[in-house]
């Protein structure tokens, strides 16, 4: 009797397990044709040997020595093309496509391939570095398009599906679950990322993340990896964030964000106890820009911002997203914690400098987007007289947001860059001029003031990066 029961359970359990697993076939059949492969090329005036010897300038005598004596090194023209792959998805039948900014931002030529093998040259309508969203356009009509979902309705543990071109394998389908919502990543404080365990690899960037209703809920953008490959931590940009960026790029060619002129830091439990807060909630203001919207409203260093325009600030990472999404010129109420009591102040939101790269009517080689304030993975600002006096320095530039090459070099938000290869830095303009003297791939030494200490950081001049 016991043996018959065991046999019965062994026969039934596979059926139960199979019935509980989701079926992705219909979703893929309907939505797959709207997913595209994106390949880009970028021309460079440096040779492959120069890439292998990035610390040796091509006009250095040692470069010629290595060229002559290293095997299999061509001595011909010093012009070659770098290629990269990514993904995207069609959002309108007349050829508008969403992808990641880092997929297309340095490209001289962009090729979009559909699932029916048709290929089109694409132009960049615009890209936004802060959210890593780009809008591109191909000349086509009657294209299949995706449906949009609501990321706010996603639940942790819900099944999701990614379609993209990892390593160039078109329309690869992977599946997993939502691991977390509203994730903040270092130097990525304008995006509340959706974390999943969906397998995402190089080439998936820019591809869609679908819910089980076949609706796009995100754009696959980043992975956390110690090896460069998938390790179970993938991050997607919520589609409502991406759609807002696409709408602004399409209609105005630029991104408008609010700003209030404060520098904030996380509020620890120890700090909360010191301020008399019942729990570590809010964004702690550690400095206020002179003459900025916050100072004009009466906000001071040491205040804790608890709510902004009626929205709760649960953590310091919430504030940049909330302020950035507020229309410049809007008059809002800010709830503060000061002297162990809450108070409200009225504030008129300022406008954050736009660094979106509009590229209307372009898309071919030689037609590049306008330069951002810097292209080295940093947003920089000149020091005020008060900041110079406080730091006891004669010059330098203040580092804001950090990503890409700057992040890899170890530069941090709040650092002050004092010198480049021992040449003093007096302003952002001069910094860009100094950096512009060196070839891409070259390593320069940045003298950085961090807190009360100074240190040198080796910085590779590589404004691209995946």
C-alpha cells in the first residue's frame, strides 16, 4: 500500500509542478517582433597597438620601438572602427525606438536589425546620461510595437521576461522574477531601478523587460557582476521614467529637471538619534548653495528634509528623483526637521542644467551630438569663494554625479579636483582644456581633495564604456 502511494505521488508531482510554471510562448510570439538588434560603429584615429599600449603616446619614441618589435603589429593606417552591440524596442509604428544611452551615445553609425532581417540606419533623436535612456529613429512604417505596463503595479516575486541580443544572439529570451523595486545604485540617483534575477549579459542593454501580460515595464540597463557576466543581479529602468524622457526628447530635444541647490547625505540611526528623530528617515542637508532655491526658502545645513511637494522622502536617495521630477518654477511645500521639531517652508524649484544630447536630423558618421559639460563620467562645478576659503585652496572644481570612466578611476561625488598631471585646475573650462590635450586611452594623474586629505588617482581618458 505504501509503495503504491509513493508511485502515485511520483506520478502526480511532475504534473503539479508543470502546471505551476508559467508559459512564455504566447508572450514571445506576440512581442518578440517589436524587439530589435542594435549594432554601432565608432571610428578612432588610434591604432590597435595604441589600444594595447594606452600609456605610451604615439609620438613617443618607445611607441615606434614597440611597433617594430612586437609581433603581428601592422604599421599601416592608424584608423580603425570599434563595434558594439545592444538591443532596443519599437514604441511607434513610424520607427521610434527606445534603448540605453550608453548603447548609442558614442556611435558614428547605428544599424537597427528587425526580426525579419531588414536593416535600417538610425539617427539619434536624443539621449539622457542621467537615466541612461536614448530615443532613436529609423525610416520605416507599419512596424510592430510594444505595449506599456505600469511599473508601480509590479510585485516582488512576480515573473518577468527579457528579450534582447546578448553577445549578438538576436531575440534571446530569458526569464526570472522581480527581486526588488526602487533600488538606488551608486551615482544613479535619478532612477528607481527594478532589480530582477533575469539573465542579462552584454548585448541585452536597451532591451525590454516584460510582465506576464506582455507589457513592457522596464529597460534592461545594468548588471552587478564580479566577472563581467551574469551573476543573478540585473537592473531595469522603469518604463514610466523612460517614457517621460522619450517624450521630452521627442518634443523639445532636451530634458527639464528641477533642482533646489543642496548637498545631502544619508541619515544614519546615530544621526537620527542626535537630531531627535524617531527613525532614520529623510535626507540630511550638509550644505546649501548660496543664492539657490533652498537658501532663499530658508533651508539650512543640518535640516532633514522629510517631505517634498507632498511626497515622503524615506531615504536620501529619494530626494533627487522627487526634485528632478518636479517642474522648474513650481512652488512647493517642503517639510523639514529642525531643532527636534518639524516645520514647513515654501520653495520655488529651480532648473537643473540639461546635459541631454539632442541629435536632431543626424545619424551618420561625422555628425556627432553636442558635447555634454564633460565627457569623462563626471558633472563638475566651479568652487565658490566660500568653498575655496573653507577648503583652503586657491582653485579646483567640485565633482557632482560620477559614472563610467570617473567611477572606474575611483573618483567620488564631493571630491575636489585640484590638478591634472600636476597642472593646477582653476575652473571647469580649464579642466576640460587640460584633459583635451591628451589622447583617448591615455592615463593622467588627478590630484583630488577628499575631506581633509589629498590623493592622486590614475584616470584613463575613456569617455565611452559599457
